[in-house]
C-alpha cells in the first residue's frame, strides 16, 4: 500500500524543471501512505513519484520501478494478489523479472499483453505507467475502487495523486469548490465518483483506465459487474461448495505478506468468516483485533471474543468510552482529504490504530454487505414494492398515521426515524429508492438550509433528477430494462456508490493514516463475480439476508454468530450532538461562521439544531453531515 503522484505534459513536450518539486510536494503530503521509502523519476514529458509502505519484497520493491529494458516505468499503489500465478505465465511468454515484487508483474503484464493486462489482475490497485516507446501514459484503478486516483488537467498537463491533499499542495492549480458537489455531498454524505469536491478535479471510476497519448486523453471501462443469472439451476450444495473454495482461495492469496498481518474482527458474519478461513490456513494462531464501547447498545466486543475463542486467535481488544471517541473525531475528520459523513469513521480509525501497533496488514469483511444483501435496506426495497401495491386507504389512512405515533430514540435504532425513512423511500421512484433510504438532506431540506445566493449559482440542480443523477445512471446501467430486476439494480447501486465512496474511502483513509494496509477477500474478482451472478433469492431469501453465505459457512461459524442480527459499526451521534459535541456544533454552525462562509442559511441550520437538542426530532444525520463538512472546510480555511 502506497501513495502515488505524477505529472505528464499533454503534448509530450518536456516538463519544466519545477515538475520534480511539485511531485515531491504531493508525495511528501501523503507520507502517511508510505513511510518506508520514497522515490521519484523524471523523463521528458513525465514525472512520477511514490511513497512506499513495504509489504512484499522489502529490499527489492522500490518505486518508481523500471522494466528490464528500461522502456517502461510504473508507480503503483496496492497489491496484485495473483501475482505469483501471473509471473509463471509471463515467464513462459518471455517475461523478465529482476525482483520478487508484485509491482513487476504490472510492468511485464503490460509489456506482453498491453492494456488488456488489466483483465488478468486480481487485486486492489491504482497505478500510472509510462511507456517510453509508445510515448503513452497508462493509468488504471481496480474493479471496485479500493485504491483512490484523483486527477486534473490544467496548464497543459495532467496531474494525479492518491489523495486530494496531494493536489492541494500545488498552489498554481485552480481548485474551486463545486456548488453541485456540495449539494450532492449533503444528499449522499459524500461526493459521488467521478466528481470531487473541486470543479477541476475528477476521480477515476473503478474498473476504468486512463490513456494519454499524442495529446489525447481517453478514459475507458475494462470490466463490468455481471448481472444475476436467474436461470442458474445448480443445487444449493454445489453453490456452497464453490463459494467455500473461492473465499478460501481469496483469503489465502491475501495472507501473502513479508510483514506481520492480522484481521479486523467485529464479531459479525463477514469478519468472522475471514478470521475462520485465515485460522484454517495458518500454522500459527492468527492475530485478531477489535474495539468495544462502554455503552452497551453500541458494543459488539462480546461477539468478537466468542469468535476469537472459537478459532484460537491471538486476540487484541480495546474498550473505549463515548467521550474518548467523541474527543478524537474532530482531529480525524480534519485529516481526511474528502468530506465523508459516515460516523463510523471514528471507530474505524481507532481500530486501525490498535491494529497497527501489532501488524502492518489486516484483512477485513468489507464488500460482503453490498454483494450479499447484508443491509436492512435490501429488505426495505423489497417491502416497498409490496407496500405500494396495497390499497391507498390502508396506506394513507392506517399505516402512515400509526407510523407517526411510534416512539423516538437516540439509541442505535430510532423506530420513528426508521419507519419515516422507509415511507419516504417507498414513495420515491424505484431508481431513487436506495439513495432515499440513505440520504441525509432531501432536496426539500436543502432548499431551506442552503444560502439563497449559493443555490442561485446552480439553478434547478436540487430537482431529484439532477441531484440524484449519479444514482439513476448506476440503476439504469444495465440495458435493456429487462436485463435485471429492480432489486438486482439496487445491488448495483450499493456496490457502485455507497460501497465505493463511503465504505472503501473510509477504510482506505482511516487505515492509511496509520500506515496500515487493509485487504478485502469478499472483493476478490472471482468471489465477487460469483456473488453478483447468483439469483437474487440466494442472497435475499424471503427476508433472510446473506442466505447462501450463511449456509455455506454454517459449520465454520459459532451458532451465536451465525444467528445474530447484523449490527453496524456505529457510535452514539444523537446523544453527542445534545451533549459532549454540542459546543463544537454550536461553534462550527454559528451565525458568524456560516455568514462568512456563504454556503448555509443560519436560520434554517439553527432550527435544525434546536429541534434536535430539544429532543423534538432526531436530526443526527443532517446535523452530523453539516458538522463533518464544517470540520473539513475549517482544516482548509483556518
């Protein structure tokens, strides 16, 4: 795991001497991504930079790395998990290897297969490769976007970096806040790919390559999520056997490391499967890591201990108080390169820190919830279709009035808020339904909370068709319409939006701030394609989530883990905003601050705070989303 940056002259003329200083400024800012070494290489129109976190071939894997003939040079962030198999194939085809690093497989794979090499890589990666013979820059990002890649074209040059903070170091670049990105952030709690918070900067989409040659910049997809095969008639036993093989191999490949490794263990289904498969394939006790909370309704540490005992792991646990977590949050958020309002960023950051004390690599269960229907929202999407088919008199005259009478709670689950969110989603078009369940600020709320002059800079953008256009694009990705069911399309939206720009960003940034590499076996190419192709009923069987996954690993997991309800990695945000974090909220959302900033309407924001603090409403999501944005903003405008 590393940090990469670079500059390439669009017309292929030589770069100016300052380019090396610019690239060093970017890589220095990302030193946390690679504290073990740095490198830079310049030649004619290109300059590539690298910060290294040493994982494989500790002595011989320095970057930027050159091919044996010196014609190819790459700067690479990530891991190619099937590099050993690819190295054998490439050697048979005449490939030349000077190291045992997986980085060299990218060079030789490109030399022999060209850009088609991407179809053969199973890994998490973002890289930039200069082909001196073709005078071509070849960049790519992995299939699910586990590793970041931001770029901008300005002053006749392409600039790229692993994090926005890298590009922010170059004061000659224009980086202007995009009002549309702010509005989408309020709706999504992140800025959806391929956009960024800056008008001039783009995020390379997952499973895409970027080619720059002869003054032409081209972006192309190299892989796509397969659609479910509802005609698959294989027996459940056959499917379970294949799944066990694929995930065991995925875990085994991700256990290759020249430094100590362990596993994030929450006590949920996904991390427990990963821990169990690791334990089965390790000759020594594996290291597991978890954190707990002193507040019982948010604590899962008991379940992590059950799994650790079952698999005989070397378990490490730290129990935190809400106060400790709350006090840490502002510092974490201000160090993030992108505004992202997932409140579980705090426990993820703290877990990464605990883990890094003992190991440099950790495996985790990321991706399973999105691919295997782990979220309650999958059930909500299914129920919404039935709800809308019910008589209007029943819906409007009975169910919805009763829903408004449900109790409210500041705990992990707020019944009134949950049902109100479901009803709002049920009333939305099918393509908008998933995001409606997840959104912090509806278009109507944004009309109130945004400053009038700020809104006028993008007239009409708050219409659902404009605001949620990225969701519609993903929902309608598979054509024709009959190519996939509405529920199958919801899976695609989750994988290509929420997982990409929330879950994977959170894990990447929180782990890399501690110089920790995190690997995701559930996002193994073959295992993920297997899950995507399954009939929906194998994942959401009636109301049973992760049905086939649980069936396949029922003999591996302890019963208490197999049959427990899913719990998210959450923190008591609602209480904090009424108590310990209220002074910070009042400061960041004060009248003087908001008026000077010119983005938000103070009176509307004040009303949200008063409603929440008084207990009349649970507005944890919108207020937290505002708070995170303000912390991110203040770090850049002290």
